[in-house]
C-alpha cells in the first residue's frame, strides 16, 4: 500500500512536459549538412563578396517562425533577409538559407527561431572580409 501511494505521488510530480525545457536549436553549416556544431564564422577570401548562410533549425515543439537578419553595424540596423513560417511538411526540422551579396565589410547574420510554445533561440553568424 505504501509503495502504491509513493508511485502515485511520484507520477503526480511529473506533470511538466519534458519538451518545455528545450528551445529551438540553430546549427549553421557550409556544405551539404552540419558537420561542426560550433561553425559560426567564416573569413571570405579576397575578391569573394557573396556567401550563402545555411542553417538547420530544429525544435521539439513544432516550429512557428524563423527570421534571418543581417547587419553591418552590430545590429544597430537590422535588415530582414527572409522569414519562414510554413512548416507543414517538416514541422520540427528544417534547413533554411539566405544568399548575401555585395559583402564588402564585416557582416553579422542573426537567425531568430520561435516554436509553437513561444520558445525563442537567437544565434549569430559572423562573416569577415579579407582586405
């Protein structure tokens, strides 16, 4: 009897959803897929002024929205590059990309991912230009 009461009390404590603890995850990559989870910067070779920022965004809850911004002045001025909000085919994992052109100075790309439970993750990617 004591064991049954203990099990009932223990089961009642776990009412929180396991996924409440996990916000969306944003992983940048350069080639076909994520190879290095710490990839968050690149130095463009001399004469290269274009780069495709790619990221794999995932969330235990369904994704709600992903926005990609760029800035050349430390995010005093944000330029919205893309917004993704249709996740009907892949509600939990999606690969997004945005092409930046005419890169002549150091640029920061920011991805803001929001899931259906309003968890938000922001991750930055730094692009440095070789003089």
